[in-house]
C-alpha cells in the first residue's frame, strides 16, 4: 500500500480544542506598531486566548474612534458580563500599552506573571527605558537633515552607551531574558523596538 500523504496524515489528527477568547486585541493592520506588539507578546507569554481586530490607522473607522478616546492602538476589550460580540465597546476597554500590561496581570493572575516585582526587574526596566529613549533620539537625529553633525554623534554615543549597559547587565545576571531565566514585563517593553532597530537603523545610518 502507498504511504499516506501529508494531507492524509494531517486530516487524521484530532482537532485541537478551541479555547474561548477572553478578550479582543485591537491593533494596527501591518503588525509594525511596537506598542501593539508589546501587548501581543504579553498575551502569548501568558497564554491568554484572544480575538484580534485590525484598525487601519490611516482610515480609522468611526466606531473605533467612538469607543477609544485616544483613537490610537493598541486597545483591549475584555469579554466580561456586558460584552456583546456584535457591539464593539460593550465590554470593558483599556488602552495605552502600559495600562494594558498591568490589566493583564490583574485580570489573569493564574497565568505566568509579567511583573515579578524584583529588584532585578526594576534595574532592567531602567536600563530598557534608557535604551528606548536614546534609541528614539538617535534614529530621529539620523533622519533630521537640519541637525548639526556634532549633535548626531552625541546621540549616537548615548545610544551605543545604553546598548553597552544593556549587554553588561544581561551578561552579569546570565539572562537570557531581561529579568533572568523567564521572560517578563521588561522583555515585552523592549523586544519590539530592538527588533525594529535591527532592521531600520542600517537603512537610516548606512550600516552603522
């Protein structure tokens, strides 16, 4: 008898159990928003089943602008008692990525926590904030044709210094994640921007 094809083998597997979504994530259409990615990573880390609705940031639907005062992404809508899948905004809504991350720990404490409240996490959060701040300053300066070259070099040095500190701290505590052996809140904060720096900065600064 002929060996079964991959399609036949796949068809013979049991269907995975469908999990009921606990919330809806509203995010950008192209998947490039680092703030949306923060929340997406957190949901995956905490293994929270969720629905997604993408929002075209160049043509935001009126219904979205009506339910999220900032009209920005990300936002999450809890599938609580008042939630109606046919009525956007009927469930409890939270926006701003930092507030969403806090909400996820509060609402879903039985899943691995994002924030561990350790001294190491506090230290690494300070390091991450410096990387993000200096990285923004550097990348903005690289695109600014009116900025003096001396200031651009200063911004580059500040960013490289922040990256060196990050590397030093990671090496000191052994990683592989920001707060130790397990991923957490600080990883959600910094991973999306490090990913973008990896691909954007060579284009902005000619491989620097």
